[in-house]
């Protein structure tokens, strides 16, 4: 019986008091009488029904004295946004004392230039005491209002929920650098989030902040990109990074991931700092890159003769122009690829003949042979070298034009590769048909 009575009473209630949420809102939207709207703003059970009423009320005294007591933060926020700019004292009070950050943010947005100290204090308070402000848009709004003196608070602000589209709204250089430094993927995929890191980093132009990213970003690709975006004035920093780049083994102990060192050396132009890196960098691949950029021939010769790392010696030899010195390397270095690099730069034919006959490695002898034009010598070496040295002998055959000699080799040499090379060099069709090569 009681429920029937209550049902009958509901029939006589105003539509804005309906338990049907949508019906109540639609009813408010049809009301234009300010007094009725004020009553709804105070008494409606649903907050968004009250919110709809507040948005239609124009009486600022009512809004200030009555509705600011509303229990819902979205209603209070809407009122703050409706009040005119003359209510500075009220905005200060709300900014300092409202219990919800979205209302406080709305209030500080309304404060004028005379109250910027309050704005800064409230922004810092919100970020320090609630760095995980639920909405990224709200965090961005607060951060964008911070002046340069209060940027330090940004370092602890949550960034894990930021998406690439949010970057477009962010102009605060410090916050962009924090995103670049700290955003990490929640998955095991190393490259997740990198587009976000890079999107933020692309908007950072402040060189001091880029230095921070280059040194302190949590992910190597971001640190590398930070290095690349620095201007040339940071030579000492580039040298420091290059020297101290850790050795990351990539697959086996002879393969190094040295992306930071590579990027830093790529930006280095100061010869003294390059020398320091070439001598003292932890990563051998970085040392090699530094040597390749050195111009001091005397220093390069020292590296070529004395460095224990063959790749450093190789890099030095590539840049040396003194042929007498290159001959010394070609005769004395213990590593074939260093000797080969030296031989590639030597023009002295007599010396090249000596190498072609005496070097212990076939790759070095082959390079020497390919630079020799004396066909008499080439024929001699083709006959003198052992049959097993087919690699060099084949290179020799490709340099010879004497078809009589080539025919002899094609018919009688013990090695298939050498005979095939000789056949390829013969132009006598009759001979080739006679012996089944055509």
C-alpha cells in the first residue's frame, strides 16, 4: 500500500525531480524561469541536473552565496567558470581552499596578473601533493601555468598515461623533456613508447634541457636523439659521453652496441677532444670512430704502430698518406687486414711485387697483384705460386692479356678456378670450340 502511495506522489512531482535521469535533465533544459532554476540548483538529487540549472542561472550573487556550497566538484567548477573576472578575492579563496583540484584549477585560470604568486603557489601545491592528477589534460593545464622558477616540481609528475596526441597540447619545455626522459613502455617490447619519447623531444629546443635528456633519459635511443639535437658548442659533453659510453654486448663479445658513443663522436670536431676519446674511450668501436676523424698525421702514425687494437690501427692507416710509413706497416703489422689496407694505398710497383710474392696472407697478396701492370711479372707469379694459392693466381690471370699463355693455363693448370679464369680471358673462338669451352 505504501509503495502505491509513493508511486502516486511521484506523479505529482516536477519532472526535474524524476528518478529517470534523462527525463530530469530534459525538464531542466526546458525551464527558463530563474527562480525555478535556483530551486533546482539547490535541491536536485542528481549533480548533472543541478549542473544544467547552474549553467542557465545569471544571478552571480546567488551563484556565489548558495551554489558554491554544492557537494559536487563539477558543479562548483561550472560556477567558477561562469563568474566574471571581478571576483578575484573569491577566486583566490577557492584556489587556495577548495577540496578538489579541478575546481582549484578553474579558479587559478580566472586570476589576473596581480595574483600570479597565488597561481604559482597553487600549481606547485597541486602537483606536489597530487602528482597523479587523474586527467592528463588537467596536469597539462597546471604545468603550462608554471613560471620558470617553479619548473623543478615537474620532475615528479606522472607521465606514464600520456599519449602521442597529448604532446600537441604541451608547450612547457621542462615537461616535454621529462616525458622524453621518463616515458617507458609497460610491455616488454623495448621499442614501445619510443614514438612518444621522440614526439616530446622534437618539441624541446632548450639546450640545457637537451643536455639533461642526453645524459639522463632512461632509454638509450632517447639519449642518442638528445645528443643529435644538441648544437656544436657542447664539445666537452660529447667527449665525456663518448669516453664513458658503456660497452653493451650485442650478440657476442666482439660486437658492441655503442649508439651513444657513435652519436657523440659524430658531433665532435675539436681535435684535442677527439684525441682524448681515441686514446681513452671505454668502447673500442668509439675509439675507432674518433681515430677516423683525426687529422694529425704524426698522431695517426702513433696509433697505427702502437695501438694494441687492430681496428684502431686499421682506422689510422686508412687516413695516413705517407707512403714510406705505409710500407713499414705493410711489412710489419701482425694483422692481415691492417697490412691489406696499407697495401691498397701504396703505388710503388717494386714494393707491390715484393708483397705479392712474400706476404703470408693471400688477401694481401691479391691486393698487391691487382695493382701491378707488369705482365711479365704477373706470368712469373702465376707460375711460381703454389697450386693451393688459387685465390691470388686467379686474380693474376684476370690481369694477363697474352692468349698463348692463357691457353697453356686453361689446358694444364691443376686448379679449376684458375683454368676457368683463363678460359674467360681467351677470345679465340676456334680454340674454345676445339676444347669444348663453347
